[in-house]
C-alpha cells in the first residue's frame, strides 16, 4: 500500500521520522510508571512518631486515648499530686527532668466514664529487652465530668537516649 492511498500510514510515517523510537520508548515507560504510581492505593493509618514502633492500649470504657509521642523535656517539672483531680485541659505528670525524653498521651472522656472514680494510668515500654514499667499515675474523676473533656498525661522516661523501635503498653483501669 502506498502512503498516498492511505493517509493514516502517511501520518504515522511523518511522526516516526520526527521522533525517533529511542526517545518515544523512555517517554512511554515514564508515562506508564507515573500513571501506575498515581493510581496505586494509599493506606492511611494512625500516626506513628519517630522511635515509636507500636502502641497497645488497654483502656477501660470511658476514655479514648491519643498518643502525642515522645518529646524532649524542656524544663524541670514537678510531679502532679496523686491522685490527680480530673480537670478539663489539665496535665498530669511524673517529675520531669530537662533533657530527658517524655511520653505523652491525651485521654478524652466518653459517655461511659464513671464519675467520682479513681483510675490508674500505667505506661510500660520495651526497647528490646522486654517490657518494664515506665511510669504510673493515678487520677480521680469528679461528679461533674462531661463527655469530651481531656487531660494530657506526661511520663518522664528517665533517659536522654534510648534504643528504637519502642513498643508501648498503655493501661487505664
């Protein structure tokens, strides 16, 4: 078949002469990879902070825990009086030493929380040699608690450095 009789063949021939195959193949490959990576499914999971591998919550009904991760203690802080009285927006903490790492969790009250009850908050961690208790705090809810109130709990790790990844076990009972 002659290119004069077949206009499509003539058009392909002109395009092929303008763009050599050596250029077209890499462009095609990049395009296919781009489309494939764009269309790939992405899973979203709970935030995992640096040096934090896994957190297991063993929380009695009445509280929703949210990890705030590890941060460096900036200034010395006194330990909260135990049992800490639940105060919306409050902070319950162990003694904090500047330069140490601290671990933070925020508890939010749900409808199942019991008023005028004392709870124990325990953080255990494992940096590779088995779980040990990092810290224990107690707190008491008042008769006037309201769903949605929060308290942040800070536990000083007692160290300025530690091995990662870390496994954490948070118990509120």
